C-alpha cells in the first residue's frame, strides 16, 4: 500500500496519531502559523482533541511546519523518532516500544526520510491486515450473537402469545365494566347539560351588566381625553415661547462670538504677526553651547546627543507634541538579552505603555526585519506604534527616515546605542538618548 503525502488520505488511526504526536510537541515548534498559536496554549490533554482540525490543515498546507514537528519529535521521543531512519525501519526486530504499525506510519509520514514510502506502506499494510482480521472476528461473533438472538426471540414470542391470551380475557372483563360505566356517564351528561343551560343564562345577565358599565367608562374616557388635549395645547404654546427666547439669546451670543473672532483676525493682519517657528528653550540651549565654546566647532542643533538621566528623559518626553522613536532590538538586546526575540519585543512594548501614558509622547518602536520574510503582529498599547523595516532595509534607515520626516523644531527623541545612527539623527535635529537610559527609566 503506497502512502499518500496528503494527511486526509491516511487511515483514521494514523491521522489521529499524527495529530496527537504534533500536539505533544507543538509548544516547542517555532515559528507557528497564527492558526496554531492558540492551540499551543491549550493544556496537553486538550490540544489533540480541540485543535485536531487546525493541526491537520496546517500540516497539509505547510511542509516546513511538518519538518519542524518531526525535528521536535526526535528531541522529545527518540524511541519513536528512530523509526524515521533507514537502519531502524529495515531492522528485523525494531524496538518493542515502536512495534505498533500506527506509530511507525505516523512517524515516517512526519519525518519522511529518503525511501520512506516503502516502510510506511508496509506499516499501513500491516494495519489494514489487522483491521481485516478484527472485522472477520467481529462478523463471526455477530453470527453467534444472531443465533442466540433468534432463540431468545422465539422464547419471547411464546411468552408474548401467552400474555396476549391473558390480556384478551382481561379486555373482555374490562369491556363489561366499561359498558356499565357508559350508562352511568350518560345519566351524568344529562345532568351536566341542565347545569350548563343555567350557567349560560347567568352569564348572559352578567354580560348585559358589563356592557352598561363599559358604556359609562367610555364616556368618562372621552371627557378625560378632551381635557388632555387642552393641556397639551397649552404646553405646546409654552414650549414655543421658550424656544423663541432661547433662539434669541443664541443669536446674540453668536453675534458677539463672530465679532470677537473677526476682531482678532483683523488685529493679526494689521500687526502682521508671523507664525512661531522656534521656542525660547531652543534659543537658550544654542546660546549656552556657544557661550561654553565660543571659538570651537559650530554648536549642534537642539537635538544634539547630550547625556541625560532617566528623570531628564521623562522631562524631555513630557514636552508638548514630543516625538519618541525607539531602535527596538538595540534596546531589547541591552535590557532582555537572555530572552527570545518574541519575548524581547513583547516586554519592551508593554514596558513603554506606562511611560507613554505619563508623558503623552507620540511613540514609534522600529524592529529590524531586513532579512526576514515573516513579520509577526506585535500588539501595541495605546499610544505605541510598532513598525517593521521593509525587506532589504535595516531598522537604522527607517529611524533616519522617520526623523527626516519630522518638521524642524518639533521635539524629537531617538533612543539607540548605535554610534553611527546617533551621529546621523543628531545632525538631523533629534535628541539622542542611550538605550541604557531608557531601560533605567522603564524599570
């Protein structure tokens, strides 16, 4: 029997075993398709039961996932994984723990070593032979059960005939009793008819009295409705007067507001006031730098990379309309170097949430994905955006692009320890903060 590469074409026991083996090692497989991430979080006993459909579909659709599952299976269950090697498959007496043809076929289907089709087909043939033997045994046992059932039915038929005779005698006796009761019921019916006629007469009298009372109530309702209409008319007139008074007050207020706005606009035009392009703080910083080194190099723009502390960083971010750009992996490898990349991303984005909530800074975290084909979704809290660099573009270039896009004069803070990137964004006007300072502020 030649095995099929499609999981759905395998016998049911083999499919179930493939799904069970995959469910056992699913938490250790990385990366996982989105459809299997929730399944991996299930308890071990629930993964194969609740996620069987999703696991089977993912194995059929993703050959790389199947190979990763086979690799993790080899690490978790070496005795089973040994079936994937030609030596073990061809051995005359394989390990007793892996004699089951279902296990053999499932492991071979997952691992697929060279020439796996023949041993896998042999295991499927053994499984089919066992199922045929079991079916023959079931058919033979069914025949014996059928013969016993026939004997039981014949005995039951004899008992049923005896019961029918007894029931017929009982029915004749009940028939006589029912005839007697029928006569008594006919007498009771005549008496009930007489009582019904008396009740109908009493009901007719009650209906007449109720009709008279209803007529009187309808007259009272008409009188009350007329009073309600008069009161509604008076209320409508009052509402109209109140509405007219409110509209008059609103018109006066709008006229005054328009007058003030037009006067302010005219004053601005008359004085020719320009739009503010800088702040006193920026000029003060430039004056301080020039005073400290009047004969040295030209002072840097307000975004120069002066050393700051965590407290100063929070003050910088609290400035109005401040922009915070974080070199993601540069910070996470400083703070969480022992964690996986996924854990690093999650911890950084979560840790930024309280800082962003306190300062109100518009925050973007840039992660490098220049050489990656998969960009997992990183859920960001409110106020924190997560950006991946495009294919072939490093995160440093994305940071430079974001800084260049900001208008001159807007407070912009870049967090990175990369010296070349620090120099470039500082020249572009951003304030540079070392990654260690942000890590200290987050802690």
